[in-house]
C-alpha cells in the first residue's frame, strides 16, 4: 500500500478519532545547543529553545520526540552545555507516565558493549522513562576517535546515561568483494506498535555526502525491513545536504527505498514542514529546519517551527508548532544604485549614505519589535506566559555597486548597541557581478576557484566567501616555500583541525613527518669520516622531503584504493530491501533486525614505514595515532607518530640544544663539527624549535644551512615556550 497523495492526507480531527492507534511524535532538527554560548546576549538562545521544545512535547502528550541530528553545535560540547542539556532531559523525560506503544525489535540492538542495560531506555527496568527521545547524529556532533570503544560522540554519553535513545550510528564496512553482504551502509530499524499501527524508525546519521552518493548509486544502502513491510509505516530520518553545493555535495531526494513513507530531513535550516512529494516516488519529505539561527541568512529569517506528526495505519498528518523563544530576526536587502535613482542619495557622499542606512536599520528594529509583541500577545491570549522582550537580530544586505567608499560596518553597528543583538555584523556589503544580470539563476556546480580568479573589484570578504577553504590553505602553503613539510599533508591536517576541531591534527602530522624524515636522513647519511657541506646538507634535506611527500601520496592512494574498489565496479548490487527471516516476534508475523554487528573502531593503524625505515628496529616509546583529514574522494589516513625522544639510538649522546633545521639534521649524523665556535652557557632546552623554508627552483644559492650554523655559533637560544 503506497503513501497517500497530497489530497489524501487526513485532517487532524480524523486521526484523533482513533487515538489508541495513533502515534503522536514531535519532530525537531538542528537544535545546535551551545551555539555562540559565550556571547553575553545570544549565548542562551539555543538551550532556551530546546527547553521550549521539551515543554511542547509534554504539553501535547506525544509518544516520543524524534530529533534529526545536530543536537549539539560542537563535536565536544562544553561542560556547561552538557550539564544544562542533561538536566533538561532528566526534568522532562523521566517520570512515571506509562509508555503507550510497544517495542517489537530487539532492545539490545546497539547497546553498549560489555554492559547489561538495553539500548532503548524505556525498556530498562531501572529507569522510569515517561517521554522517550530518539535521535541521530549530525555533522556537528558526529562520532570521533578511535579508542577501545570505537568512535564516540556526545549522544553516546546521553545514551548510556539513559536520557536519549541514540540510533543511526552507521558502521561503513570496508569493501572486500562484490559478493560481500556486509559491505555498504546497513540501516536497522526500531520497530514499534501502537494499537493497529506499525511504525518502523530508520535512522541514518550524517555520512560524508560523496560517500553517501556512492553508496546510494551502487545500491549499497540496505534497509532491513520486516517481512510484511507493506503493512508498516516506514519513517526515515537523515542528516545530509539537500541543496546542491557542488558535484556530489548533496544527496538526491529520489534515491531512497520505495517502501519508505516519510523522510524527515535534517541539516537544512530552512523550515519546510509541509510534506513535499518526490517526483517518481511514493514518499514525502518534511524539513523542520533549525531551532536557532546559526547564520544571518535568508533561510534563517523564516519563522522557526517544530512539527507534530501523527501516524495512524499508513496515513499521517503534520502540524507546524511555532517556537516562541526564538530571537526575532529580520533581514532586508537594498541596492544603492536604485536608492540613488528613487530617493536621490548621492553615492559619492559617505555621510549621506550612512544617514540612509541608519534609517533603514532603525525601521528594521522597529519591525522586529512589533513582530515579537504580536507573537507574545497571541501566546498570552492563548493562556501562555508572557516572555521578556529580546533584542532582535537585524541584517541589512547592501549592494554597493557604483559606490566609491563605504564606512566601517563594525563602527556603524556600534551606534545600535543595546538595540540589537548583533551590532558588529548588522551590515554586509556586496557587489553585483558585472558579467551576470541581476536575478540570474545561480549555477551551483562551479569549478574550484582560486582567490585570484575572482573579480578584483569585489571586497576581500566577498572574494574569500567564494573560494573553498581547502583552496585557500593550499595556495597559502604553496606560497610559504615549506622546506620540511609537504603542502598536501599539512593542508589535510589543517582541514581536520578546522572541520572537526581536532587540536592535535597539525602537531601530530608535523611530529610524524619529522620522525620519518630524520630516519630517512640517518639511513642515507655519509660515512662518519666525511663531513656534510652546506650544499650536501641542503640536498639531503630536499631529497628526504621529496621521499616523504611521495610516501604520503602512496599512503593516500592505498587508502583510496580500498575505499573505491567498489566504486569502480560496473555491476550494481541489488537494492531491494532485505527480509530478515530469523526475527519472528510473539505470535504475530513481524520481523526484527538481526543481532547488532559490533562497530569497527575508526582510525585503524595504517602502515607508514618507508623502505628505509623498515630496515631499522622499531622506535621505543608509546605511539600516537593521528588522523589527517580526507580529501574529497579519499578516506582519512592514520599516521603513526612517536612522542618520546627515543628515535635516537641509545649509544648517542643527547643532542645539544639547536634551533634550526641544519642543527637538527646535524645532530642525527653522529659527527662532531670540524670547528666549534664558543657559545654562551646554555640553559636546559625542552624541545627543538624548527624554522621552515622551502627552496624553490629559482633560488641561485643554498645559504640556509650556512646561516643556521652561523647563528648557532653567535648565540644560544632557549626555545622553551614561555
């Protein structure tokens, strides 16, 4: 039985006649708890709105709350953020209210390994849960790490605390052969029954869009459904890009299972709760949007809502519920060229332009305050408590085409401090493209641009906004003439630091690269009775760097080969939903998912030894695993580093304090210098500081080593981080 068409979606009163058979679910996505939490004005916005969402769930007497990812804004939420969230969950979800539905799937599916409590909290006899919450992870709070328990996230903490039912944690298996049934993404449901209504919850936490595209295209997203799947209402929750941001940077709407009835789409912040049909498919898509504005964009200016979903049999209805605690946000755009024609503003007079803009901002503030008062008055009339007035968010987008000079936007916004919540970014300037007419359709699939490819008439901020971060980092590193580190590896480490807030990615890559290069230089060094002159030292350094760069590329290709072996296969796997025959429940003809497969720990150790280092004995000390970020089509690679000073052989004396790359390499050659310049009495150095500079083909001499030796002879440098 297919899902109903738009005209067949029942009204609210029709579903209420069969309350004992009707699931009532509160839908919310992208809560971003902890966003901008250090801001004195906006810091509590996200947690206040989340509290309102839980209150709405209790008020509407829903069976459970379904969250679509990005519960937290940070991958590692602060203690204050976790404390408040857990307190709210305990306050609103624990209680003696009876659960009105029955769990048909295995309550231990996905439970913590080595512990006895179930994965579904209301099935735990030691906890009284009155309001269950089911949630997937998003791209902001996705699992990270490679410890003994595998990758973990904040939702894992809430799950083992018995506050949230974490679902959709995907184990993307590595591909072995085309007949491997364990390859791809396996989605196992939570099966529920209320009266005569059968509900299957399928959650898919955020997966890299490129990878999800491959898995969907190759038919390797396998949803384990009951044998009588056509009798079930199948609800899928995803957290992916819906709007195209480039090739394979989004997930097509039409590529999910035919037997899905409704898709709850997270990640997109625009509020689009009204069910939208998908061309050629029988299912619908609802997009609740975010509950807090994390950017001052057009989509965030729409009124924020959560959705009350009711499911009876194979029919459903959606009711938007407005959120009152959301800070008012108004946005407007002005084109100064049109203003000059209509109102006679002189575009050469900065004072006259500022006067006009101040008037526009004041009008927006007045409009935002009026909207809040009307919303508050309507809520009070409905029996709600009045809210305290909030400073609004105001954004004025100014097209400065034809304007010779504009004032500082930060200084301009300070005039409205105390009237708006964002005085520092109330204005944003941009210019219309000369080659494109106004109102032209935006082309999304653009080639990767360099910052020099952008129109030089545009401001620096506008040019940077059109260039990908990876491109900026690569261009910057290429211009720095790095002499020891490779641009590709360092760029990957910086990307991991930015995207996943990993504080050890850069230091780990640097330490690992230097360790391998030092071993390489030791292996290829000259006999002890020969000294290295400046040119030979420089040449050895360049060769070691080139070999390390080649080894890094080979390691990436090896990882890419493992991840893409399946992608190059022309034969597509069968995408039919698999029936699970070993999961009969009670005397009814339901099917449960198979026992959970233990998730493989992320970040498995990858071999990084070169041909030179394989001949040497393994270094002493503990090893650390650092995962540099993946490129667009490659998976992350793990680099093994040694954080102990045991790479030097035991019979070597401890190296003296040195401050340059020449000194570091000289310390590994086990030779005394021919001349030893007098030096001042040295203090104890804790760590060697390296200065990096890459020679280019255009350089006529190699004087870096000479300058380094000369500086060592003249002064002694204490590089302790004071």
